[in-house]
């Protein structure tokens, strides 16, 4: 028995020794791998900094792509109210159940936001030695952002912006302890469901707080962090001002731009100010591995609180209705920063869950049991008459397409805004295919519905009945007179 115990103890000692040796080998490997990473990072930034010091060129800046600038009507026509024409087949094709997607629970208050803490694969020596870490707090549209208070990230641009001062900025910030903040911002990007533009705005807001509101240093911080996150982004300067430059997968209207290697770099305004530039100095090369191109797609809206109640009125067939709903004020504020882009982006962006749910609760009893054509007509009259009309020039002094969430907020909207929200309600509430119709100076929609007469367009062998949310009191199948014989361009809309 004693021999067995001795054998067991000996085996345990051997196993413990092997474990200690293995652990020691692992720690040596990890340390060696960490050193390789640090050396690679240091060399990468060193080479890029040298590139910034030497290689800058002057580029002629074009004043921005123009969207359709055909004047929109200052006043819109009204059709004579008339009964809806339906075939016998269509009258009997009643809606049994409205298509209402599941409404996901989202944040009710800023305190609900939680960011998953993740352990970085590599930690610098300074980070591992820290015990008490202060936090930097940023208010991102009322969502509380808390980051490590890395005072070393507050880098001042020495002197006027030029290749040397910007290279020196890169040198200092790349040697600072930025990894913790970068990791946290990328975690917030996921938890807030931010798209690429949302991530840019998050970094910009953080940069303003770190740099006490200094615009140039906030843009430089945003440029640095975007590159470190793998985005193809440049910085430029002109007339002692610093500018953020980025290519985009989507067209951006009104933003100055120039091209490098067949890539169109837009000069982005993150503070909402319009930019006018003649030329710009920047570099031609790219930061290693920074090859992601910013996309403006908004398949989901950011997770932000801020529901505000509102009500509108409309009438249909002599019956008056009051529709009470909510819109999200912080989403509206976020969308107000959005670049003016192509129509599919607006058509394919959803409403906030709470906003859509509040509309569904009000519209569902009005639409239930109706034929598809009558349900379409009710939705058409809702958008035609519940929202007052003004052109973008009248309301904003410039062209501005509204997302559906914005239309719920602003006091006025024009043709493309009405078409965007109408199309969303049709595909989500009724489950019908809908497309956008792009006429010179006007946007309308068309819906795939069978057995209903009226004006229509044929697309890929399918008949789409024209539905104009701007032509007051017009039924489905009625074109605005001035566009009745005009062939529109088709705007494809995702049916998801």
C-alpha cells in the first residue's frame, strides 16, 4: 500500500513538473509572439510616418456630384376624390392577416446599454501594469460611452497642418496607449448596431471630447482610429484646415471629391457644415491593411433611446382618423448628419422598431379585412394627407432626402420622403412588392398587385401599379398628370 502511495505521489510530482515546464514554455512563446506583434506594429507605423513626412501632393477638388436638380413643384396637384375601382376578383381578395414582423425589444433608457468586456489578444507592458484606470465619458446621442481615460491620446497638432506636423501627430498617437480605447470603440460599434457612418461619428464625438472640442485634432483622431480599424481613410489639408477623406461604396452628392488610383475620395463634413474647396494636399499611399471601404447602407438603425410621441390626422371615404405614434429623436439627430446619398439607401432603411410598432397598432384595425387594393389606397391617403408638403429648398434651403424615421418628425416632407415611408409601410404591413419611380424632379412608387386596373409600369415582365404618395387624393393606379407619359427610372427596393 505504501509503495502505491509513493508511486502516485511520484506521478503527481512528474505531472506537476511537466505542467510547470509547459506553462513556462507557453509564457515564453506568448512573450515572444507579443514581441513579434509589437515589433511589427512599431515598424508598420514607423514606415507610414516616414511616408507621411515625404509623399504629399496637391489635388484639384471637384465640387461634388449633383443629384437630380430638376425643380420640384412648389405646390402639388389634387385629384378629385372618386371611388376605388376594383374587379370582382380583387374585391373578394380580402386581407386575412396583416404581415407584421416581430418587434424586438431594444433599449428603453441610456442605462440599459451594456458593452461586453473583451480581453485583448495582446497587451502592452504599460496596460498590464495599470491597476486604477480612470474613465472617459462621452454622450453619443444620449447613449453613455465609457472609455479608458488615456490622456496620452490628447495630441496637439504643432503649428499649421502640413505633411510634417501631421506625420508628427501620427508618430505621437501611434506610440500612445490607444489599444484599449480602440477595442472599446469597436465593442460599442457592435452593441449600438452602428454601420460604418455611425462608427465614424462615434470616433469623431470621442475625438472632440478628448481634444476639448478642437475640430482639427478630432478629425486627426478619427482618421487614426479608422485606419487602425482597417478603413481606407486619408487626411488632407487646405488653407490651414484639416479634412477627413474617404472613399465610399455608395455615391455621395454635394461632397467635394477627387480621385486617386480610380478611387473617388470624398471630403467629408462631420459637423454638418458645407465645404467648398479648390484644391487639397494629401498623400497617395495607404496605411497597411486598411482596405475596408465605408458603406452607407443602413439595414438596421442604431440602438438609441429617445422616443417622442406625435399625432397626425387623415381622412378616407369621409371618415376621419387620428394616428398616434412615436419617433426616435436621437435617431433623427443621427440621421441629420448623414451624407446625401442614392435613393436605394433611403428606401431600404427601416423605421425604428418602436416607431413602426406604434404605427402598426393604429393602422392595423383600419386595414384589417380590407381588400389589398383598398388597404393600399388607405395607406396612400394616409401618406398623402397626414404629412404636409414642402420642397427641400423651402424647408431646409438645400436638397435633403429624408429617411422614414425623419419623415415622422419633420413638419413637412416632399415627394421622395413620402415615397420612402409609403414603400416601407406597404412591404412591411401588406407584404407586397414595391419599387421606386424616379422621374425628372419627382419620385413616386409602384406596387405589384394583380387584377387591378390603372396606370402601371412593366419591370422584368411584372406589372406594377403606380401609387403616388404626393398626388393628393389620387387612388392607386393614378399618375400625376405631368408625368403620365414620362418613362421613369426604376429604383429597386429590397423586399426584406
